[in-house]
């Protein structure tokens, strides 16, 4: 997993509550055999004017000019600003895969759905919960200032704004440690290789038929 | 100190290490792999330059996307084909044993694990599929996992988990004639609801569970997930050991003797304490038929479709109305008056040899009703199919007008070509009656194999106890 330490990046606003995982990545794309490549179909139904199916050349599809991510001023955004209950719906890990593949590394919202929140950490995306009024203030700042950027410092747990000072945020210490060090669960478990081997040795004596 | 439950014993024997907050690293003995949830996990391994920790712990087969007819022609849908070909490639690259589509041993992953002896008592068994609970029938700790966890198991042979709570569902006494494992588990879900087991590992016990064959116990554990529990299990007894003996992956010789001694411990201690206990009287269980779009929407075959107006809870009432609308059913319709268009005998719930025998016994010397457009039997594996053919069961079905298909998930979830058309009504031995599960707009009634066979002959539901 990619390490996350500090990030200074353009912010894109997605001004809706209850954005569900089906909206983030519609179900027809789940037949894919890849974990990557979902970026072009992120928010597919909102982003394009036609109906998307796997295998289409997305670069040739008609874009919906009204969808916020299609506006030139938000191209290259790595921080997504969102509203309540972001990521509700199914447990599909394709949702954080799509956000990450598109380029988002941070999502800021007043609240997240549980499973989605967990899945983000497994995929190097930092979801940040802030008070609804703070989020609301950020929405206003983004709209008012083209090219609006934030700096997210995970170690210090601080978001630096161009104007208005720093915002403190909370993050679970264990998850923070994993993100900063780029440790996915696998990387983490592999720190305990000796324990696993010791277990296997002991178990192979107790239950040798499991290790034929 | 109180004794241990079966779940406690299985859990404790697999803890590799425990963190202060109770999170554990647990060891996985068997990992079953299929084509739908594994490609991203293999890709992850590749991208990180990792190798499977213990190749021999994995066993793979394609099941969800495979066609059930004319298999020599390959898979028509290119996206389905690619998922299957990708599994072949990944297994080849990483050295994982795979029963490919045309292997005689191919089948539904939850059928072939036990059939091969790859599922053994005392194991932890996982698969990127929620019905992995099936394998708990062998006194194993078995549960479904997500794609990141599939990769985690491949890379480390472990999973990061927190322990669930203990629940005992005891089916006491003797079940009546014509009442099968499927009816028992549907009755359990009807009783405790689809969230009744959430947060628990369920042990199924009591005389009626002990009386079930291993196939029957697998049917019950299969649907633990439909009761909200990630894992269901049954204690080991002589039937378990007899079933396992001589299977290809089962221990042999000296090891067999040692294993059997250890396996006899795989039951809850007499003084073990469960966080929740549910008792159900087997004598009160009748053949079950679901009427709605959730497995808990179930009634006795001699009952009626319930009336939402009689339901005091507003949320439930709304749910019932929506389900009846989707199902195209009027309140108070007798279940036996519901006519069906298709019959599906198969799925990881009910596609083992015993299920096929039970259905064949009902079908014998009868014909499929003219009103039924399609009645199909899809054996759970190539070996089940072969066994049934040796017993002449295929002829029983074919003579009656059933189609006798190649093994796979088939119309359980309609990811291959087998599906319901909008509005079609199906008597199905599978496990989920969700909207669109068997095809967009399709209407599913979950029943036992004998009940599905009887419905095929009559064109509507009938009480097998009267046949
Ligand atoms: S038969 Fe149905 S429930 Fe079982 S594994 Fe296949 S799709 Fe899933």
C-alpha cells in the first residue's frame, strides 16, 4: 500500500448526502477481474450521459458537463469533499478502488458508512470526519476560490487551509500507523512472520494431518 | 471455570497472536478459491511481488460462471469466460491445484471441499463467498471473506479477526416424515430472523441435528449466513468421521488414527456457556416454502401467504407489501395454490447426492406438469453427477421431463446463462430469494429438493407429506 504522510492537493466538492457505493461504482463493473482500472467508471452514471458497460472506450463517451468532477477547475483533485453518510450501501471494495484509481487520497465528510470507511484504510485512502459546519465552511471556500488547495498532515493530524488556520482531525492510532508506514493488513501481518511460523511448527506436531 | 463451546475450541486452537484490544491473528488451514472474488486478490499478490504462503492449503474451481450445457463449446459470454480463464492462469502461475471446468471433480466450491476431504474436522476453512459456512457441518470453523481478505490469506495464511459470540440453536426431538434439513433451517430462520445470528457463531445441536446425514448438516450450516451468522457448525460424531474416511485429501494410515482421536474432542463441553440459546421442537417443523424476498419470509406448506394488514409493525408491514408486490402474490393465498413456471434443483444448499436421491424418489414414474416451462437438476459436482448416473437417477429425471445439467452454481444466482425471465415463478432449492437473484424480475420460492420435485410434477406447491 502507498504510504500516506502529507498531501497538498486540489479539492473537489461533491455536494450530496448519502452517496452510495452503487453511485460510486455501478454494479455492471464488478465482473471485472481487476482491482485497478475502475477510475474511468467512478460515479459512472453521473459522470457520463450514456449508459456505461464494461469494455467501452470511456474516452469516447459523452461527458455530463453538469457533473462537478467534469469541470476543468477540479481536474487533478486528490481531495474529495463530501456530505453525510458517504459510501453507504454494499460492501464492495470496488468503491475505494475506484476513488483511489481516479486519484483521490483523502475524503472529507461529516460521516461515513462503516464498511466503506474500513475499506478505505485497506486501500490507502484517508477518510477524515469533520464537524458538519466545518465541512460546510470548506465547501464555501472551495466554491469561492478556484484552485483551492488543502494540505493534509497525517502525522500531526492537521489540515492546513490557505486562509482560516489549521483544522485538527481524529484518526484511530493503529490505522494512522498503518497508513503512514504504507502497511496494509498484509504488510502488518508479515511483521509477525516468526509468530506464524512458530504456530505452524507447534500445530504440525499437534495435528500433523493438517500439514501433509 | 466453565467448559468450552465447540466454537471456543476451534478459535483457541487457531490463534497465532492476540493484540491488547482483542484483535487476533488466526491461522487458516484451508482456503477455497473460485473465479469471481479471487482475480483482484491474485493481482494484488503479483503487484506486491508476493507468493502464496502455503500453496497446498488452497484448492480452486470455477463454479459461478460455468455453463451447465454443452460445456465442450466453452463459455459464450466473453466477460464470464475471462473470469474463468483468469482463474486458470492464476492457479497455474501460483501453483494452486484447480479442478478446471472440464475436470470430472469440478463443481460448486462448497460441494467439492467436503467431497474431496479437503474440508476436515477442526480446520479453519475460508473462501471469498458467504456460503462458506457450509463447511462448519464437519466441526470446522468456516466463514466467508472479502477480496482483501482473500489476498491476506493467500499471502499470510492468516486473517485478522475478532471473536464472535456463542449461540446454540438446538433442534430437539424427532422431525416428522417429509421434513428435511432444508425445512429445519428455513424454520430456524423464520423463527430467529435474518439478523438473528448477527455477531454470533451458531452451533446447531439437538437430537434432530444429530439425526441428520452429513449432507443434511451441510444444508443447515449453508444457510447460517441467511440467519445473519458468518459461521455455523455441528459437533463431530461417528457420521462425520465415516463421511471423511477414504476421501482423497483425508489423512491415511497412522495419521488417520491420530486425527480421529483428536476429532472426538470437537464438541461443546457439557458445562459450556452460550451467550444465546434457542430451542426449537423438531416435531413442530413442517415442510417450508418462502413467500417473499427474504429467507425469513417463510411459512408452512399447509399455510397461507400472510396478510400485511395483520402486521402491527409499520416497517415490517411495508416490507411485506413490497415483497408481495414483487412476488405477484395476494395475501391469504394458500401456498398450495401458487402455480410455478420453473423448477431449479441445485446450488450449494441442495445439490449433493442425497438431495438428488430425495428429489428422484418423488419424481419416479411421474411426469413434469405441462404448466412448468423448465425443470432442471444441476448436480453440485461432476462426481455427484457421476454417482447419480450410476444409480440411474438421471434417467428418472429425464424420463419425467427434467433437464439433467452439468455442475455449477447455475440458476442460484444467474451469473451464467441459466435464469428466470421477468415475472417467472420458480420453486428453487437454493438459499436466497432476493429480488432479481435468479434473474431480473424473477420470483423465487425456496423449498427442499423433495418439495421442488413435487411442485414440478403438480405445477404448483404440494405437501410432500401427502404424496
Ligand atoms: S450455489 Fe449459489 S449460493 Fe452457492 S456458491 Fe454458488 S452462487 Fe453462491
